[in-house]
């Protein structure tokens, strides 16, 4: 069994087994949904699998967002640009910035909070 090594003797075997079965079930459900979407796409367009992903819909940021983004420290600004604007995965952004994946996630969280504060209504900023 693939998960046998994750069981710690002396712990609740029933709870562990329930967690393993739930994970396997959810993974199979997600896989079926992905397969169904892929088959639906191929049903309507047989060449869909040969095309790359669509380009991001958004072409430009609004003035307030651009201004707030420019006010961020460069480390935060770069991660927001890569992940939120250019729609890179966290892993690709980490590679691009030469930092660990956790650093990208942490910087992105902080940057989004800073942006939300900068873009909030003036009464909300004072609170």
C-alpha cells in the first residue's frame, strides 16, 4: 500500500485510514472532472489539445492599481507582476525570482494586503 509508510504506530488507525480513503476519493473525483472537461473541449474542437493556454484577458491595469503597484517595494512588486499580472504559477515565479516557493507565497500574501490597503477607500484606510 502506497500510504503505509505514513502511518505512525500508536495513533488512531481508523482516523488515518479515513484520511487516506478521503484523499484517494477526492483525487479520483478531481481527475474525472479534468478528464470530462478535456473530453468536452475535444468534442467541440478536435484540435483543442494542440493549442496553448489562452492569453490573459486583462491587457492593462487601471491607473490607481498601477500607482499602488509602483509604490510597493520591488520584492513585492515583482511577485505580484509575475503571479497576478502575467499569471505565472508560484513555482515558475519562484524560479524566475530565484527564491524558494514559500518566499513567493509569503511575499504575494503581503503584497496583496498592501495593495488592498492602498486601494481601499480613505475611511477604510484610517480604520
